[in-house]
């Protein structure tokens, strides 16, 4: 094992000294810089929003460039070592062929992927958590960081998705026995629907000798619907806002996924499962429809889901719909805007970039 690590270390040191590694690092750092520069953070790939759109675009570009670098650098390394007589020298030492081979692979893997992952800088968690907490608590929404922080559009994502503040009432907390309330429950009541929005907050912990706070991560946790005041004998569809992921159709309870140090909050929309397609979430606001969704209705004769939404000009707006077994999204129209449709196994998304701030009427046609 020691021989393997020494071989890997040798390959890493040689690569870091090579000119190709500097160029390679600049390429991937430059890709991210160009994405920010040309505003691709506002484009959509696979229905993701905010930082996720940037990362998905970055990953797609990486998939095209990475194999070329892997092939060229590996061939140069192997051929160079053979021509320089490095093989004869190393294998004359007490180094097994297996240790050299796997050490070479490990070193090459670290060198190749280090610039790729190093270029991915996550959105500061607190720029999301702080405004979101103010919004769900019905408090005053204010900027809590230095103004320079918000020159980066990614740091505005939390403010965008938390504004405006919705009315709330005292006692809307769901406390499973912790000293600090980490759950906050809101009920959204509209003439066309009634759903719950459950927020899970990861509170930072103070360092022992410094006035600084760190997120340590929290494990998965089961949430019982009866504890939220919901009917125990019904099925509910749960969707998480910040990751734009379907948790699933659940009965009795659902499991909130674990959070790490880069994820300070989860916001779950909990809607009663229906036998026909129905809106699960919208990206305008963390209430997932409480601000933007103005109307919604289902026509069983024509298999059409229609409604109205309040949208903001230039701000990508995504509507995620649950697809019960047998349903598929066939077509969609949103107030004359250009529409992008994506379908998964249990959900479908309809996305637009509004040309102006206004109320749009939308219609989705389904096949069964």
C-alpha cells in the first residue's frame, strides 16, 4: 500500500510541475468565468435553477473537454516515461507492477479532476438562509450582508426567492423535541388548492474560541404527516424547492434528506396526491405557488390543466407538475411566451423566461 501511495504522489508532483497542468487549470477556471460573464446562470438546463443551472452547463462542457485532456496527458505521461527509461528504473526498485499501475491511475485521477471540482464554488449558504427565515417568519426582509456581497447575482438568489414576505401567525412551528426550532410550517390556502410548506433550518454552531459559526450537517429525519395536522390516511406528494427534487408520493410520513455544510435549508411543498396532474411547485417563491400561482383547474374531459401565474420579466419561471401513473405531458402554452418542456418519470416541468412582468395564462395538455 505504501508503494501505491508513493507512486501516486510521484505522478501528482510531476503533473503539478508540468506546463500542461497550468493550461488545463486555466481552461476550467475560464469556463466558469465565461459562464458568469455571459449570463448563463439565467439559462435553463434540465429544469434546474440558480447555481444548479450553472453547474449543469459546466458539467456538460466538462464532459466534452475532459476526455481529450485525459487521453492526451495519459499518453504523454506513459510514452514519456517509457522513452526516458523511467519504467526500467522504477521496476528495478522494490515496487510491484500492481502498485505502480494503480498508483499511476490514482495520481492521474486526482490531477485530472482537481481543477474540475476546484472551479465549482458553491453559493454562500447564509445568503439563502437569512432572507428565507425572515420570509417564512413574516418578518422584515432586509439585506444582512455587506453591499459588495450582492454584486454577485448568485448571492441574490435567496432574496429573490424569499420576496415578498407572506403573512404568518405565531405558533406555526413544528418542533420534534429539539432545543432550537429547526422546522417551520406554513399553510397556504387558495380557492383552488390548499397545501403545506415545511421548512427545515440547519442552525450554525458557534466555534469554541471564536465568534464564528459553522454548519456541521444534519442527518435524514422522518416527518409524520399527522404531526403537521394532515390526514394520516391520505397520500401526499412532497417536493423540495432548493434542489428542485421530488421526494415522492408518501403515506403516513416522508424522510427529509440529510444536509451538509453547503446546505442550510430545505423547503418542502406538501400537496395531497390526486388522480390527475397537478402543480407541485413553482420557482418564483419559496412558498412554491403562494405568490405566483393565481388559479388552477383540471378538465377531465380534455385532460387539460390550466391556470394563471404572476411572473417577473426576465426571471426564469418553472412550473413542476406531478404525473400520476399513465399521464404524459403532450403540449403546453404560456401567454405567448417561448416554452420549454421537460418530462421525467413522475414529474414534468414547463419553463419560460417572461418578456415582461405580468399575469400569464397557461395551459398544459396531457395524454393518457
